[in-house]
């Protein structure tokens, strides 16, 4: 197991490097550089900026250096000093802006992942065991609908319905009195209440996909001879199903975290923008539109890194669950 | 169907004449495409969805004629006018009409309110004269499939938007852009996917390893933030058509991975099949072997994978345009239309702004069902 863990962690390093290069390229794509944008902004507000200050800023961020050197300056500032550069839209260092939001994004994605599992597992098992029953058809139909509705549309519909029929607005993650308050039980509870709608919105498409996977996996297992043997031994039906076929059907299920997680983070971005959640989504959109490149790059980098780490955890989980994976 | 049998891999694929009476000749004498078709026909939901998709593409082809108005036609008097019901009976006779509006000023909310007035009848007709257009940029005409007989009277079957533009017409025009984004994006993905997946599966070894790592890497990045970053880098001054192509290129950057996996899997499975060995011993070159013998034998799988990739493209374009970093007005796509519904205030005053979403959901559902049916049919010998 230890060798497997080491191998997987080592394999992750090139991926992380590649992700950082992609994020850096995204920063470089818009025409002009950070300093020209800053100068343009200052002159728009009527201020002039001293050319020597501009030159100094260029020097500080190494903007006169070749691109590969700029990359090394950027990435080593991040790795060694935790310095992601400055957001010129907000006028503060990027690191001051992103950590809270990344934390909330993580909470949202993880809750949605757990929701997806808790809902998809029983429905998937039911659909497979009671194949072609009314419940199975209803589940399959809902699964298809869930796959076809884009996240943001579902968010809009839920927002409209709750506004129209309950008279409440469901955006944000905190009530007004808790928004800037320090963490307390009351605030956590408030967050929990506000998470319900975003989690449902985010979890729907993932749940739909997992129900179908679980159903297919379990159907492959249910008619194998070992199940008949167990039944012949006189094991009660539900105990039998949970003890043997469900366990082997779970394996491919665990490995799906690898691709559910990137999807959840993607979905969380759009959903957060519609529901106006204080996660990375709205900040990323705003920074992209304002060409606040360091902020945008930092967020794309960190979201990807989080996803890759999540995928690593799911791989390790799978290896722990299913020893065969380790020896491949 | 018949002409495809020549490229089928099965040694006893029959020439055209002997399969004319279909089933009588038996399963083992039917060509691959015929088997594909038989299997597909059994999947009724998929066949229905296929017909629906063809209809949607027809709508997008004849948008100018089918839409009652041009997408930019606005009516200041009818901002946020609610949808009118279509009536076909006036109590005694058949008469196609909608009911007109009365506009009232609500003194409490300071808003204009539309009230449907049963006294005002707006007679409708087929093939009526309306706003002029140029079909496919070639034929000038002003005949519309359905519209009010008197062009000055209002007809808003799905309501009107902020500028009093007809939602139905805009959805019909949006079909053109949204559906072709899927097609163009998938064609690009298909090219990349078949090329890289083919190389990966055919040559194997280090090349395969490198391409597989690349795919895994692309799948590990959350796509929406990546797309957002790329789309935001498109200069806002670019003409709409170029933005359109940039968006499709961005979408296919990730989209090819799924297709590459399918192609690679097929190549790996087929590399050691007898008919491939036979062709190789016959002196077929590498390129000829791939293009003439291997590709045709799994093109049904590729068609299925392509069908399942189109809805992903459509959903992505919709999401990007909705956020305001994809296609931009005056281009009309479903995502651009949904942009109008971005905040809860406008959705609360005009819920019909969400109708383009319904078009998205129906299309995506139909494409998924169709793709599922095609995928099942691609393995005609299974069960």
C-alpha cells in the first residue's frame, strides 16, 4: 500500500506542474500586461502614474524578463512566499481574497458530493433490484431529466419558485446578520440552511449519473452464481444484496469520484454566480471580465489543484477498498 | 444502407442484391449497417428522439421562414408582454386567433400591466406577409409560416422580452446557432479525437502512454473555470463570427478526450483481429489499413459517441453565453437568450424568459436518448 501511495503522489507532481503552466498561460493570454492595465485604470480615474513607479513594478514582477522566467518568478513566489501577486481590481494581495472563498467552495463541493452519494446509492440499488418496476422507471426518468437540465437553469427555476410561492429570496450563503460575524454555532447553522438549495442544484446531475452507473454495476453482479449460492444458503434477500453484490458494485462507484469532483467544481462555479454565493465562482467571473489576471490565475490554479488532490484521495480510497488496484 | 456493406468487416457481408429482402436472408447474411439499423429500430424512444432532432435541425435551417418576426424586431409598446394563448375556435367557426392586450398602469407598483382582452381578436394566418428577410442570404422574401394577418397587431405566443422582442422568433433563430455550435465543435473534437485516439491505440507503447496522460490531465481540470479563462481572453472587439469559432475551438479543446478514448479502445480491441492481420499480410500500408479496414468497422461506435458529445457542447455553450463570456448579442443563441433571465427580478416579472431553457432541456434529452440507442445498436451482436 505504501509503495502505491508513494507512486500516486509522485505521479501527481507532473500534473500539478502542468496545471500551473496552464494557469500561467491563461494569465498571459489577454493583450498587454498587468502594469499597462494598471496604468490604464489610473489614467481613467484621472490619476497619472509616475513612469519610474511603472518601471519599478515591471521590475518587481519581472515583466521585462522572458516568459519562462516570468513563470518561474510567479510560481516560486506562490510556493515560497504564498504570494499570488496583487489584485488590481480590489487593490489588495490576491491571497487575502481567495482563501475564504476557496474554503467555502470546498465545503459546497464536498457537501454536494456527499449528497450525491447518499441519494444516488439507495436509488441505484433499488432500481437494480426492482428492475423494470414503476419506481425504476421513475428513477430513470428523473435521472435523464437531471442530466439534461443545466445547473444554472435549475438554480434559476428554484429561485423563481421560492420567490413566487414562498416569498423568500434564496441567494447567498449567510443571512445578513451573520455575513461578517466571526464563526459561531449560529453561523454554521445558518450556513447549513443556506447550503440546501445550492447542494440540490449541484448534486442533481451527479446524482443522475451515479444512479445509472450504480444500477448498471449492480445488475452485472446480481445474476452471478455466487449470489444464487448465497440465496440457496438461506440468507435473507436484503442482507444478501448488501453483503455481497452491493460491495463489489461499489468499486467502480468509488472510482467515479475522480471525474465527479472536477464536474462539481465546474458546476459550483456557475451555480454560485447565479445564486450569488460568496464562493470562488462570482469572484472568478468578475476577475475575468475586469482582466484582473493574477486573481483569475490564482483561482483557476487553486481550483485545479484542489480537484487534483481530491482525485488523488479518491484513488487512494479505491486502492484501500479494492486491493487489486494496488497491484496493477 | 446497402452501399455500406462493401466496407463492412464481416467476411460474409452480402452484396446488395441478396439482402434486398432483408430479414428473410437471416441475421448472418446481413451487413453491419443493416444490423445496426434493425437493432436501432427496436429502440422506440431513440427513434422518436432521432425524428425530433431532425425536426430541430430543420427548424434551424428554415428559421427565417418559421419565425414570425426577425430576431431584432422590437416593439416598445410590448415590453415584457406575457404569452398569448393560441385559439382555434371563436365559438362558431374555425378561426385562428390570439387575444390582444390592454395595457394598464398600476398606481401601486408604478408598473405597466398587461391584461388579456377577450374582446380584441388578432386574426392569424399561415404564409402571411411580415418583416422581409433573405433566406440563406440568397432569396429575398417576406412570407412567414405563421403570423398576424395585419402585421401591425401583436402576436407573442411565448411572450416578449425587455425590448418587446418576440421570444418565439428568438428561440427559433437561437436554434441555428446553438445546434451548429454543437455540430462544429463536435467535428473539431472528432478530428482531434480520431487522430490522437487512433495514434494512441494503433501504435501503443510510449506514444499511447503520453496521450493517455494528456487526456487524464485534461479531465482532471475543472472545465468551466478553464473555459471561462480562455473565453475571457477573446478580445471583445472581435466580430461575432470569429467569437463563434473561438468558442467552438475552446469547447473542443476538452471535448476531444471522450472521443479519443472510444477510438483508442476500438483500435486496441481490433489490432489483432483476423481481418486486420489478413489485410496486413495482403500488403496494405499503415494508412490504408487504418482508413480502409479499421475505421469503417467502428464508425457506428463513433457516430454514437459523437451524438452523445453534442449535448455536452450545447450545454457548455449555453452556460458560457449565459455568464456573458461566450457568444454575445447581437448573435442569438439559447445561452444568449437566457442571459436576459440572469437576475431574479427579471425572472419574477417575466418567467417566460426561461423558455429558451426548455428548448435546451428538450434538445439535450433527445440527443441523449438518440445517442444511447445508437450506442446499443453499435454492438448488434450483443445479446
